[in-house]
């Protein structure tokens, strides 16, 4: 019995132990990390998945279950359900037009307008252009145009810093030189952070994505399940049909 207890204790201690500190005897070059980034990201052009989505906005917490369709360059669909499985919102963006069907009233409300970042943020609370949101969800964050680049170590993480006169971007790589996140800075400080985690061994695609927007005090976490990548999605899936006897309201 005592041996069993000691064995279990060792398992717990081992599970709780932090990974050993990496000693970076030699840092990879900027060119090596950029090549590694190009080889590992940008390989997925579409996504069909169920996702548990949690959002914290100025201290208020919201959670939902979503069915997500994402396709480059700027197509997006989200069918949003409560924790009890009640459909509350459907949203599509086809690159030009944003359509939203709100199921929170009887009858429901149908809204349509340009697929701008401002219009999208009214319903997602994430003020990003559709194209940028698509790229972040497909593990391909946009890179800034830069004049300077350098590599440094921060604990077990490698940082590739890209700079221009107005913005700075930090690309994060783990001990295996796998790309795991990025941060965007303006002259006022950080305004966007994206972290990738829970990589699948089969396809090397992250099952967890966290997006933080500093100015809006907003954090969104996507945890994917039943995920399929590089699937064909019919274009009409990114457009909502207008329900009978429902007036279309413009998104102004």
C-alpha cells in the first residue's frame, strides 16, 4: 500500500513539475525563424469546427458553443449557441457583406451591411477586419512590414522582433522552435496578443487560440473540437437566407 502511495505521489510531482529551463547556447538567425514560420503556418486554407468560446470583456465573462466555418481570404460563419444548446445568433461574412440573424427576440431580427471591422465588432466584440480574424484562426497571423529584425531569448521562449517606424511585432517560438504566438505593438504599447496551444500531433494545428486586445480589455479563447482543416466549403454557406416575413435591417 505504501509503495502504491509513493508511486502515485511521484506521478503527481512529475506532472506538476515545470519543464527544465532551456539554455540557449546559440540563437537561430532571423532568416531561419522566418523560414520555419513560413513552413509551419499558412498551410490551412479552411476550417470546419465546433468550438467552445469564452470571452471576457471589461471583467464580464461570456461563454458559448459555436459552429465555425472559416475560409481564406475573408469568409467566416459562426452559429452561436448558449450552454443549453439554444441558437442565439448566426453570422456570416462573405468578403463583401455581413449578415446577422439574431434569435434573441420573437420574431428574430435580420441585419445586413458591409463586412467592415466596425460592423463585425458590433457582434463579435473583436475589432478586427474579417481577413485578419480569418488568418488568426487559421494559424497564419499577418506580419508587419519591417526594417529591423532581431532574435532574443526570454526564458524557454524565443522572440523574433520585427520593427518599423510605427509598429513592432514579436513572434514567439517554443523550445522546439514551434511558432506559438505573436504580439503587436504601436508606439503607445501592446494592442494585440495571440497565443496558440494544444497542438495536435497529427496535423500540427493548434486546438486552442487565445486573442487579447489591450485597449478594449477583451480576451477571447477558442477551444476547438471535431475540427477539420482544408475542407471544401460551398460559397452559399457564407450567406444567410432572409427568413420569410422578416424585414432586413441595415447595419449602419
